[in-house]
């Protein structure tokens, strides 16, 4: 089918090139001569000027015009071929256009309504009420976790202390860990109150050989190492996919 279409289009292009050349020989009574013509359809320079980028250099303008003309020719040739090869029912797209127009108008109206009429400062209580009323709509599609993790080079000074600090609940130890990570860690995350996607955590720590659900159900503290780094992971809390998603994880989506 592709070869047949190519054979069909090539003679038309030749005809077009001929018609463009002979356009100069036509009567000068018309206000403006077309810069391109495909069968009965014509393209005028005035049409292109309306969409020509402002403040373009002469060279850029020339490139744009040539590109636009070529694209217009291609589109018109394909449209002409479609008109000649599709049945009347296949060409009847008015219903689809009406439906698209209706959906587009509704979307634009709703968007404008949100901007002009709705108060976006939604309270925490409003969010919680909505969540409780529609909890069945908030099911996890991925495993999520609350964790602290540290990735640190084996040659980093006093790296052995991290092993103690990352498990400690002592405020002083937690403060020491934060200061140490800021100065030495290649990567770390210490906000144990924030939900993360387990997949994102597994990109930072080499857990590729672990089954995600089994990992969450059987391990809370994980220590790994490779030739360069030590990895420390402390899983504080987790939620398995296909279970209700916690409110704190959905808060911004609800807002």
C-alpha cells in the first residue's frame, strides 16, 4: 500500500512544480500570486506572514517560510488522497468534530471556573472529610515506605558510627547522623515522616535481588555493601500496593 501511495503522489508533485513555475505567467490582475498550489488549493504569502515568528532574522524567516510551504504541500497532498480513497461514511467526521468541540468547551469552562470561582485554600479538615467519604477510591498502585537511608563511601572517616546512629532513637544520635550525612554521605534521606515509593528507594540502594513485598514483611533494617559503598536502610513503616492509601500520601492529590 505504501508503494502505491508514493507512485500516486510523485506525479502530483511534478505537476505542482510545473504549476508554480507557470504561475508567473498568469494574469497580474489578482492582488497577490500564490507561493504554492496543490490542485485547486492555493497558499499565499499573506497567510504565512500571520504565523511568522516575530523578531526573526531574515535567514530564520526564510527557513521558516520554506519549511511551512513544504509542510503545507505535504498535508494538502495527503488530504487530497484521503478524499479520493475514503468512502463517504469514512469522510463524515462531523459527529466526531462536534463531540470534540463540546468536550473542549466543557474543559475550558471548568478550568476557567476553577481559576475564577473556587477557593483553592482547602483546609486540612476538608481534605480529611473528603478522604473518609471516598476512601475506596484511594487504593495504592505501588508499595510505599517511610524510611531513613544512608549511602556512604567506605573510605569516609568514622563511617562505622553511621551503623549505630541510623538505628538510634536518641535525639543526639539523630542530630549527629544528620550533620555527618550533610558533610560526607553520597546520598541520604532522614525524614521518617514522609512516604516514599519503594521503587524509588530501591533505585538508590542495591535491592534488585529482593522481592519487594517479602522484603517489607520480613526486614526492617538492611545493611548492604559493594566495592565502594556501605548502604544503611531503616524501614519505619510500609503499605503494600492494592491496599488503602494513607491520607498523608493522598493529601495533595485531594487538594
